[in-house]
C-alpha cells in the first residue's frame, strides 16, 4: 500500500468521499451518502471494481452519516484500520481572504472557517460539520482544508475589486472571490502538460461547465480573472442559476411584484438558468427538445452559449495571448454541441473546433481543434478529488519539513494560510 488520503466533501444534506492511494494514483473506494436528515437516506459505496454496496436508512445528522460510512468501509472494504491513513482532505467552499493555500486544520483554523459562514451560508456550515465529525473519528491523523476560493486569491485588485462603497468592501468583505478553484487549478496543470509546456509558461481560458459553471483566465499558471463573484451566482448561465443579471433586479421586483430579497435570491439560485428558460436543467433533455422544434429549448441553448462566448472574448482581451481554450466538467467534457456553439464566430481570434475530433467518442484528455490551430481547444476531464488529495499531502509534508526547508519549497511551514 502507498500513502492513502481520505477526501471528504460534506454538503448540507450529503457526504461524498474517496479513498485514494496517492503513490499509485489509484482510487481504492468511492462513495456518497445522500439525504442526511431526511426520513430515508441512501449510501452507495464502491470498493474498486466490486459491485456497489448500498445502505438505505435514516441518517439524522452528519455524525451518524460518517459513522455509517466508516461501518461500510469495515463491511465492504477496504478496512481503514488496515490502510493507516496518511491524511484526511476536506473540501471547503469559501476561504474568504484568509486562506490562499490549503491549510492544516486545528481549532483556531476551524474557528476562522466558521467565521466565514455568512459568505457561504449553504456550504461552509456543512463543511465545518464534516470536519468536526471527521476529526473526532480520526484524531491522530492530520486534517487539511482545501478551499474552492484559494486558487483565485491571485486575482489582481482590478479584477477582484467591486466599485461599491468602501464600507461594504472593508467591513463586509464584498469583493470577487471566485469558485471551482480546485478544478481550475487541476485542469490548468493538466492542460499545460498536454501542450508540452510548464504551467508558468501557459495562458489559458478554462471553462468549467456543469450544473454550476464558471470561466477562469489563467496567466502563467495563476488565476487573474474569473466569472463567479462574492457568491457562485455571478457569471455564466448555469443549470438553475441565472448568472449575470442587473443588480437592481431585487429592488425592481420588490416594487413591481412584492418579492423580498430572499425570495429573489432563492429564485435566481434555484429557479433560473436553463431550468427557467427550458423547463429542465439537464442539457440532454434540452437538446432533445430543441431537435423536436421546441423554441424555448433552442433559446436556452442560444443564451447559454452566448454567455460562454462573451466570457471567452473578454478573457482573451484580459490575457492578450492565449495558449488554449479548455473545456471541463460534465457538460464541457461530454457535450460537443455546446463546445461548437460556444466558440462559433471566433475564427478571427485563432479559435476553431474540428467537427470530427469534437464529435469523436474518445474520452480523456484530447484536442478538439484542427491540427495546427493557432489557439488549440482542449477537453481535460477534471478530478477535484485527486487535486484535493495532492494538495493535502503537500501541506502535510510541508508541515513536517520545518521552517527552513518548507520555505525553500514555497510551502507554508505550519500548513497555515498565505494571503
């Protein structure tokens, strides 16, 4: 066995996990427990290539959920007692301006993450709960928080500063943070390798297109612009999120429709995007409807792809020189129609999609642009769990090096944040 890392992603009503052998880059187990706090929850656990092990029961809270997951490891394998975990890595959605690096967890760091709850009220409290439960379950193992926002802490002030009153910016931390950072960071590194370049020599526009979607301009391996803002609502049109809208919309709807700010926020997050335009947030359904002549579905595709194309053009201007456009996540990796329509009309910028390559059934990392294209178009499957595990191990290793050697590697000596 190699160095094993357990990656935990605790949501408000779910807990996803993977056990990874990082020496061999092997997934030893993958699972998800859903519907925590409901009458009937469901746990599905896969041990390597074995048939799924399923448990259906009530899981009243995250502590019971993790107990069920640990029991499943004992029953269906691999047994965590025999694995001897090297570390536990935790996905945390919002690190504010406090955390620009993955960070070794202790009571003080956990309090800092808890203090950021107002910035991500749907996500950070669940992340904190998962960390608390896991630290009790594995008290002798180092735990590391890996933040969705950390990769975007390199945004320059011109990109992260909103033109809003100073009090909002200073007292309430209103600024652009960006999300999907772990995915963008992993994909950028893999895309550079596919191009035969070092990350620090590569400028990329990465399009993370799933039910949530974001664009990122990456200059010399660092995020310099991204579409999501203080919250994940801003930016591209998404499955159920509106993306960019007039910020005066809540006030207008309060006057015109009698809706309060919370109702508008809920609708923009959960009842907008593709769902509002086409009646579904599943692009497979929308494609079928559009092919059948459904005008709403066709409009939804137009709006969705126009949003992406607009950001590609803007980020090309930000970067000045672009080495590749990179598609990732569920839609970006698997939907050739979206890739084609999102980049239509950009030939003057050196961007083109090859129909045969784009429609190929091939999976994995690949080029979908014509041979010799000035700006290659790539598909790179994201792997946030591998990235979380990698950053977790680096943080643990750095904490053991001592101050001087950690400084030599550029890692925080105590695993703490850099701002």
